C-alpha cells in the first residue's frame, strides 16, 4: 500500500493533521505579537485540528468520513442485496437460454457511411466471445436502482470479423425483468418491446462459468462499495 503524503510539507508517512512542521508553524504564529498572525493560527487550528472540520464525502455531514458513515454503510448493504438478486436472476436467465461464449446473437450496429455522409444502422449476426461479468449491477451511487440491464457482451461479427460490445439479448432481459418483478413488488419497471430491441438470441451454446466470487456476499459488498465510491 502506498504511503500517504502530507499536503503541508510534502513528506511521506503522515498527513496534514499530524504534520510536525505545520504544528510548529502554528505555534510560531500563536506566539507572534502580530494580531494577524494569531488570527491566522486560529484559522489553521479550526481547519485542521478540529474534528468538526471533517466532512463526509457521501452524506456531506461533518465529524466523520465515508469509511465510518452510517448512511453509506446502509446504502452499500441495501445495494449489495439488489446486486445479488440481479446476478442470481441473470444466471438463471442465461442458463434457461444457454447463453454463453459461442452463442450466436443478432444485434444492431451503428456505422459511419462515407457514401451517405451519415450514420447507418445495420443488423449483424455475431458470435459471443466474452461476457463482462463485472458490469452486472453497476449503477448510480445514490438512491437510484441497480441497473439490471447494464451487463455487456463482446461479440465478433461473423461477416466482417469486427468486434463490438452490445447489451444482453432481449430474451435474457425479459426473463430477468419477470423474475425481479415477480419477487419484488417494488420492481415496477417499464420494459422495451421485442420489436424495438437491438439485440436478440439466435442459438445458445451452453452457459459460461461465472467468476469465482460472483455471488459471494462479502466480495459483492466490497465490489459495491468500490463502485459507489467511484460514482460519488
């Protein structure tokens, strides 16, 4: 782990609150005959020495940091439960449709046409080459629901060989939507009609194995907290 660097003196191993050089400077200002120096020393003490000067980056309340914030811990716990529900539903849907590496899907791709001088949309048949497991559950950090449709696939166009990313097929998302709606009365989500979907299943190839800690409570909590902090 990298050592912390003091914002006052620039040395490693301590922060500005415990910096001996800063404290020495504040003492000099306090003992000065100049009223302006003594006032400056008081401001320094209020800013760096008072516990109330700390302000949580999550709830914005003074007196603590995000590490000890009760609101953050509660939100992380709630969101972890939602992420686990989503991931279990997604695994169930993928198993039902045999979606995995090697599956064939149809997706819509936007491409620039030099001839038309505009973007055109074309449907391609693609081979699933990778599943982005770490995107299952990504969402905003405050209040909003976990993004159950956030998972992505890496797909190779069977005609051109080009690789692109796309959303999970409509059939998977519909299955997950129905599972979550049936198990949670608060999951009142609008769902895209099949004819408006940009990605659909063609053939399955057997479900791919998920990462080892994909459904581990403690690891998912760590993952959720990391994602939440990244979205602050």
